């Protein structure tokens, strides 16, 4: 995955050098993550592809005024979020939708089966555990584990504190850990049972 | 509560937010509960979306689709700078236009024995004296046009062909890079070939030389004389090309050669050649008669000398928001000359 520094440098080349090649690289590096994120809000991959394309069109049109942007990744996620919510509002079908009402099927992630670390059975348990989490918690887990955002970036995007991000992520990790029932010492298993009941 | 801490540390490790202290805490906890190593391993794996994963071919298709939407959007902004027309209507028109074009080209394809080269519609941007203008070309390149200049460009650049524009006067270009379609600026005396870069071209018809100034990137200047000489410029270099008015002159007098020089910094980072782009009027160690020529163009006035010896005084200065009187007064402050305005509004230096 492309890291923050590379994204920063591509973004810089777009804003200062009008570099179309860097712009295309940036699109390739981020489009699928942004499309999934947008699709979870608008519940349509087709619509999300257009939204993310619009986000990048705006980026190109405004590139010479974007040199103040400190975190390009957050800028693009926030643009995708706003445009997705606007699109929903325009459709009028779902009024007063917020980022809390996300399509959870779209957000599901699981460990890659190929590397043999996780059996299909365990993978299913993980999926089940993630689905049992509150929507926002799932979103945070996805943004950090899959999209590679930092606590601070997720916090800015969702308008919450980094502390909350940390707490929510811990909840997700706990739920998933418990679902695959790794055999900690009996003492700890007992404690789990006490906490759960 | 050790296990709660274990979850928190595993979460932070996964997020790449683990401090050094926390890393050693995690090591200790893992030693106490070695079986937790499995869960740590699972979290360190690559996780993928369960639904709708895009293959790299699909991503490439997404990019192509996006690029054509971008071109369409750029064309819209050029055609309607104030964009009052709702976007959907434009899309409709573009759709119709596109299908008409298709029909026409299909027609050509079938009914013409020889293929006729379709020429793209030309657009023109003209600035009068005193006005400067800025434009975004359909490929995303930006052009600042100085006063009294003219730029011809196609409304749409063709794919896989050089992007070509014609310039009379002065313009500053920030060219969007596109290796497939090199950018070319044509003037009466020379041509500039570029990839992605920013540069200034000054080719006013009434001036005795034309200048290409490179700020960033790389350009080649092709001289439009019999030799087709090519001069490559590096960043912060400029090329001054003398203009021969009549061919006869070339035979009788020694031809002045094009001259390469370094750019002149007035102060900090203000380059005199391109200061006009930022609405600054800048000159360094420049003869007063050249300064007044700049002022004439900048403010759209006429300036003349009552005392010819004043023509060769040298001045350095940067002006931004000042009006003509303020600039003249500032220069007059050196006590080397004085100025007055006659009844017709013409300025006289004495």
C-alpha cells in the first residue's frame, strides 16, 4: 500500500507542478479505498465511482489553491464523505442521513485466505464478530486496518477525538479476539466469561 | 486489567500507534500469554474487502473512465467560465455534440476516399492594453496573458498529438505534463517545445527582440530561421532572440545571435521576467526608456521624454498595488528627473 509520505509527495507534485502523471498515480493508489468508503454511505458502487471521480476532478480544478492542505489523505476522504452525503440528500430518498447510517455489507473485511494463516471457519467467525459491532466501530476498524488511516486522520474525518478512535478500535479488537477463541490461559478465559455475562 | 490492556495494545500496534514504552509492555504481556501471539499474527495479516474487490485491470478501467470525465469537466469550465447553466443540461448538450461528432466522423469514414484531417475548433483569448487575463486550457494547463496579447488555442486538444497554441504578445505558461502530447507554443519568430513545466514567452510584434524565460522544467526553443536552430533552456535561464525586420538586413549586417542569460532576481524571489503574473511590476537596473515602455503597457498611457539624456538613467524597483502617479513619484524621488502630465493626459519626463 502507498504510504502517507508517497501520497503527500504525489499531491505536492499535482499542486505545484501540475503533474498529470502524479495525479493519475494518486487516483490509482486511492480510488478503490475511497470508492468503498463512499459506497458504504450511498449504498451503490456505481454511484460511488462517480462520486470519487468528481472528488478527483475537483482536486485537479482547484489544485493550485490546495497547497495549504496539510493532509491530502484526509482532504480526499473528507471530500468523498461530503460529496456522498450531498448526493444522498439530493436523491431525497434518505433525508437526514448521516455517516452513522452506513451500509455495513460494503465495509466488511477479512484476513486474506491465501496466506493460510486463517481457515475459512475462523474467517467466518471474524466476519460475524465485525458485523456484531456498532456501525461506527466497524467503520473505524475498516479505516484503520484496511485503509491505513492513523488515529488522528480517522478522528478528523469523523469529527471525534483520537481517544474515542482508540477506544472504539480496542472494542473491535476485543470482539474479534474473543470470536476466534484463542486459548489464553484458563485464568483469562474465566475473566472473559465474567466480563461477557 | 491485563487483558484489557492487551487488547488496547494490540489495537494500537495494528494502527501503527504504539509508543516505545507500549511496545515493551506488549512484549511482556505476550510472554505471559503466549497464545495471544496467534491473534496478533491474524491482525498483522493483510485484510481485504469481502465484497466487490477491484482487480488491477478494473482499476485501470476506472482511471480511463475518470480521465474522460475529467476532460469533459474541463471543457465545461472553459466554455462557461461563469457557469450559470446547470450541469445536467451541459452534459446533455455535450452528449448531443459528441454523438453528432461521432456521426460526422463515421460519415467521413464511409464517404471520403481519403481521410480528411479534422481540425479542432479554435478559441482565442485577447487582452487589451491595461488588462491581464488568466485561462485554464482544456488539458489543465494554465496560461496568464499579459496586456495587449493574443492566444489562439483549440477548444479541445486532440489525443496522441502535440498540444499547440499560437501566441502574439506575452504569456506565462504552467503546462500540465502529458508525455503523450508535448506542448508547443508558436510565435512569429520561434517555437517552444515543452513537456510539463512553467515558462514565460514574450513576443510582442512591436519589440525588437523576443524572450523565452524558463522557471521550472525544461524547454527547447526552435528558431524559425533557415537554420532551424534548437536551443535548450535550463531552469532560471532566458533566451533573447533579436528580430530581423527584413530579409535584406540579414545579408548586409551581421546577424545578432540569440543570447542566453540567467534570470534576474530583484528581491527575494521576485523574478523580473515573470513578476507580472503576480500582478507585480518589477525591473532591475533597467534603462528609464524601457521602464516607461513597461509603464505605458501596464497602465495604458503614453509616456515621452522632453530631455533625451534622461532615457539612459537606470532604475530598479518592484511595484504591486501602486497607481501610475505613485510609481512615477517614487522614481522621481531619486531626484534624477521630474515628470508632468499635459492636457491630453500624456506623461512627459524632463
